[in-house]
C-alpha cells in the first residue's frame, strides 16, 4: 500500500468521526454513542476500491482515540509486509455467491459446509476468513442483503442553525462564450457555487471552463478566505467531488465532508433552487450581453456574475427565510482564519509522485519541469497549486528538496554559452617561467639548442 492510498484511507476515517472531533463544544458520552450508533447503521464506500462497508461502534471509537492521540497521521493504516496468497477457483466463489443470494441468512460456515458436501471444493481448502472477505468486497454481507434497501424513503426538510455550519456545492452548466483558443467556436462555461445552508448566502461562485477537481478546490479555497472554515461541506458524488484529494483537503482543515446519496439529489435542494434562480434571473441578461459583445471573456462573465450576486441576489428577501441572505449572514461574526493565505494555499496543494530523468526533469500535466540536478533518477513528490503549477515544490522522503520550474530550453542554451564564454574570459594568464608549450614545442626547443651547440663547437675547432 503506497503513501497516497494510506492518506486517502486516513481522510475517509476522519470523515466518519468528524461530527464528534471537530465540534467547538464537547459532546456528552451519551451523545457520542448516539452519533456512532447512527454512523454504524450506514453503509460507506471505502477507498481505495470504494466497496460498500459498515463499521462497528467499537471501530469508530478506536478511530476517535487514535485521532485524539496522534491526529490524522494516526488514522493511516499500518504498513503490512507482503505475504503469499492462495487463489480460490472462480467457480467455487460463484457457487458460494449463489448460495448467499439464495438465502442471505446462511452463515459463511454453513455455505462452506454445503460446498464441501457437494464436492465443489475439497474439505479444508476454503477458509471462512477468505470467503468472508470475498463477500464483503462484493457487497454480500448478511446485514446488507437483509436490509430494506429498496424501500422508498421519505424526505424531510432541514436547515442549519447558524452561518458556516453547513455549505452545499454543485456545478451548473449554463452559458456559452467564444472559445479563447478558437473565437469562431463557442465553449461551455460551467458555474461552480457554494451556498451556506442557513443564510442561502453564496460564499463563493465562479465560472470555469470545466468541472475538474481543481475548480472545486479553487472555489472552496476562495470561500474559506472570505468567510472562514465551515463545519461541514455537503456536495455531489460526481468525479470532481468524490475525488480523493478534496477529501484530504477537508481532513487537513478539520471539515466534515459528506456526499449526497447516489441518484438522490434531493438533499441538495437549496443549491439546486439557487441554480434555477440563476437560469431565470441572471442567465437571460448574460446571454443578451454576450450577443451584444459586452461579455466575451470568462473574466468579464465572472465580473458580471459577482455584480449580480452582490447587487441583487444577496439583497433580495428569500421566499423561505423571509429575510435577505446578507441579513442572515451578518448575524454571525466572521471567524478569523487560523492561517495566513499562503499557508491556506498549501493545504490545497496536489501531490503527485514522479521519477526524475537523468537530465533533472519531470513531466507534470503535459509540461516539463526542471528540478535540482542532484535529484536525477530518484522518485520525488511534487506538491503544487493546480492553478499555479509553475511554483511547484519538490520533496524527497518528506523533506523539501527544492523548487520545480518550467523547462526553458532556449534559456538553458544561452546560459550554457554564456558560461562557456565566461570560462574563456576568466582563464588565467600563464605565469612567468611557467611551461606553456606542448611536447612537440619542447622537442623543437631541444633541437634548436643542439644545433647551436654544434655551431659553437665547430667554430672553436677552427680557432
């Protein structure tokens, strides 16, 4: 199990106990037991394979104790050494599944007994732990099959009791703008908004070109910068929302992350109702401005949307609360952030592992980055802001090892030539008396000296 998977599991475990450990007021023992009992009755999609699973009250209590003792790091699963496994024939598992579905009240022991007596598997070849683990992964627990999952559920209205207690978020497909890469074509701009459940105040809303994970992170970060950290963040099960990184971010900030039930968006009725109002009030005006040429860029659309929010939506009386969102929000003083903006920005960094090539470069989202040359051929962790990847940080074994900057081959070429020229200019002049000639020059000098001796000796003989 790699470090990224262990972090995802720790973030998920934190969400199970967030309603207890991130409260401003301490719960009584009876309230804690009631909360854990409610959590234990639900089925959860557990990373990394997201199979449905239930947790016992004792397990939840153990998670709480671990978190209070060692924080998020203590919730990470231990590293178990690899050991050999014995594969079970797929036909045996299929027959066991049929027996469980036929009568969910059969125990694992009874199913193995039937399989052995029917000669499907040899006695002692299939253990109870192996079959139990298979049933859990396939969602075939007795409790799960016996529960009334198909019964129609009723709906109940709810409302948070204060500003910042619950934020709802979703994406909305609304308007088309000229594509900045090809002005002759139109491109869909998608709105990401976060609404405070108590006041109906939009803590932040912004149009993006797509609904990938960084868009949600950017919206949440800007909302926190303006209004502080919420207690709970309630959102969709879409890919951007259920991604592991947003769960990690919420866990780092002490936010309880919860998702609406699959194919049941009724729990997010307030944000859906807001989007309907956007379609009836803001969208027609924006379309008119786009057609007249007054809005052509994404920045212009966002400016118009913020003007509509601050100048109209937040000041109008809401049909349910009978008050304006601004009035209800103003009742609660803003909670100052416990971090600076730069520290908060780091909480939203994405971390990805990369192998540095021999030239000291790594590939990140289709672009090449330079890292310190001494990291060549090593596996590093690159942490970066998705909207500013050029300021990425590089870590080796958990320690900051330097910065990653965009590769500029032209700049490197000029730097190399400049270094070569400087080296030539800075070459020291030979010292007086120091040998500066080669072996051939030395031989030539020796030859000339020999000739001079011959001439001198000849003259002396004539005398």
